[in-house]
């Protein structure tokens, strides 16, 4: 059973968020360099498409990353199996996030697919960074002493 440290999460959560923001912005600009305009409806009139500003994915990842870190911190504090609960909620949130990008009213299919890819990229980095970065380090002597039979 893996153990997690709130002290390590204090650094792992923001670091994973920053890494996810950088990765999403690199993804955004690479796809824009290949010709994607990310034209989405930004006003109440869903038929008018405007280019998506880079601040939108940046803010979305920032908010989700900080909320995920806070949520995992609460799970570490109050749950007996924080990783299982966190992964279950993260997968459900990822599936639900496809609803936003795949059901844009008049955007092109390739834009919807690229936005879904952006969600996957951010989700994998955030969840992986939070889970791996907040694990307690187990010393070899402590691990071997637990394996000894009495």
C-alpha cells in the first residue's frame, strides 16, 4: 500500500500544474503552427466562431490543477485509499471533459479532437504528477524489515 505525504503534495501539486500548463501551451502553439485556428463560439451566439485565446487553456489547467491538488490533499487526510478514489474521480472527470469539446455546436471535427487531446495531455500530467510526486519515500531498510517473517 502506498503512502502519501501532504508535505510532498504541497510541492507536487503546483509543480504538476505548472508542467501541465507548459505542455498544454506547447501543444496549443504546435498545433497552431500546423494550421489549427481553434475557432470556437465565445459569445452567446453559437454560430459566430472566434479564435480561442491561449489564456483559456492556461486558466482551465490552472484551476483544475489546483482543485485536483486540494481534492487529493483532502483524500490523503481523510481516506484510507486516496489513490484509488482520486484515480476514479479523475477518470470520470476526464470523460466528462470530452463533453465540452466534442459537443461544440459548429466547430470543426479536427478542432474538437485536438481539444480532447489537450484534455488528455493535461489530465495525464496532472494526475501522474500529483500521485507520483506526493508519495512518501520508503527506505530500503524499512521495506526489508517488513518482509521478514516472525
